C-alpha cells in the first residue's frame, strides 16, 4: 500500500505553526486527527476532524481503520520523542506514513534555559508516575520533564522534598512557543501553584541537602536503600551479581525469587531502557518490591505473583538474562528457565546453603560456566576492639548460554 498517513508536529500555536507544505497536507486530508487545542479552526461541524482521546489503544485502533484514506495526525512537538510517531512504527508499515517534526518541548526548554541538551536528562512523566524521576535525582543533575498538567509540578516538588532535594531549583515553562508563553521559578521547598499552566515543561536543577541519600545508577546501592524483611541480596554480592548479569540497553531480565526486588531494580537503573520482571510468591514481599521500585525510579518493573514455574508465561519471552536468587535446587524450575533464556543470554544463580551449593556444582558439571565463592566481612566490635565479622558465604554460578544449547 502507498503512503496514506502524515504525522505533523505542531507547537503551542497550533495550525499557525505549520509551514505551507504542512498546511496543504491538512487542507487536502480526508481525515485530520489531533487534540482540541491544536485544531480550533477544524472543530465544530467539520466532518474531517477526529479528536484525540484516551485510551491510546482505542485511538490506535481508530487510526488503523483510516488506512487508505489521506490522513493527517497533528502531534505536539517532535512525534518521535515520547510521541505518537514512535508508537505508530509498531503498527503501520514504515513506507505507509511520514513524520514531519516540529521542535520538541525538550529542545525549546533547553533553549530557554541555555542548557546543553546532550548533558541534560530528558524524561516524560506525562501520563506516567513522577517516580520515574527518582533515577535522575542526583546532585548537580539537570532534568527536563514533560508533564501531564499543573498538578504534576506539585507532585514533583513533593518528591524532591521527600528525597531531601528541597533546595532544587524548578523553572516551569508554560505554553512554549505560544502567544501566552510564561515561566515561573521557585525551589521545591517553596512551591506555590500560582502562575503554573496546564501545558508546561519543567526544568529541574538538582541540589541536595547535606543529609540526602546518594543513589547513583552504578550497581551496589546501600542495603538501607531498600525496604526489606532480610530477604535481600546484600550490597557487595548484588554488585558482583549485576556484573555477571551484564545490564545492557533495552535488554530484559527475569529476577526469580525476587525478595525485595533489588537485583531487578538495579538492573533497570544500570542501563537505558533496560526492563525486568520480578517473580515472587510472598504477598508481603511484593508490597516491598512495589515500594522499592517507586522510590528508586523503576516503576516499570513488572511483578508476577506466585510460584515462578507456573507463571513464566506472564513475563516477556526469551529474556536476555536470568537471576535465580532462591530455590536454586529446583531442577524443574531451572530447566524451564534455561529453555526460556535466549542464546547469548546470561544466567546467574546464588546459593547460601550446602544443598544449594551442591545443585550449583551439578549445573557446573552439566553446563559448564564459572563458579565463585563470595565472602564479605563487615566492621564490628568485641568490647573495645574492632573486628571484621563475616557474613554468610555466597556461592555463585554464572554462564553465558551458547547458540546451540
């Protein structure tokens, strides 16, 4: 089929921001899809106009029904950056539509702030939890965030204060590129709603209080960063485990027997667009995982409740890496996990019991790989003397799956 769809970016000025070629596309279109604020001249009785409405799945289905008709979608800014353009690539053949971007909100905001865009974290919390910002809230970092409306700004300010970044400077940029463009500046701990519009992007210059917790993306966060009942892969072991799992951009991890979710959470923090599924049967621990994923900036961590073996089909198939942190002696579970792991994928299993260690030795004999013993000791005191008190020894088996297995 030949091209039938044009996705055209617009600024806050709506149709007035289009060039002559783009205006001709709109004039000649059989169907024009867009938000009300972009199409004041096309609203009312114009039968060509289709108002963009949630939910997204329903809107996509409606757009697909226009196939073969000359259609224009008007989208805010650059449709390929957190926009409908990127979404459509999953549903429509690439030769059937074209994208015509306008300056993105990130580009406009960086220009207003005089911030180098390549050195700025660009995050969308439009229709997404503000907890996504947690992974970027570090001293000295600069963040540009797309928001849903004015209420998002209040939620961001509260989050910064909770994280002890209350001195962070916020600049709310309203209606950039439009006739009513304005800005409001304040620190998170002096937030007021006055002057904040619903169409805004916020610039955040992160400033930490003296006692703020530092949570870098490098694996090995302090154990105290996680809510836990003790079922937690400890800091030093966790860092070693993530090193063997090798978090990579856009790859997916299965964290089996997730406990507090620490391994899956750190996997997602360590690489852009990395995703993870946490399998956990304890309801109490699942509540802990939910708290931890939000506080640590990975609200997208998928949680599967129940015995892992019975629920593997609820996770994205063919993971790039698997961590088995519990029940390592369960052969049936291991066989199912091994079969699911894609060629070139990494498998890591940790054991602290003799039974678990024996199971890992069997795996080493059957599959090969590497076996390591991790011993960690922490400072303690005996009377007036300092000692290093050992923690439980961890035996770790790791392997990369070959293409012919």
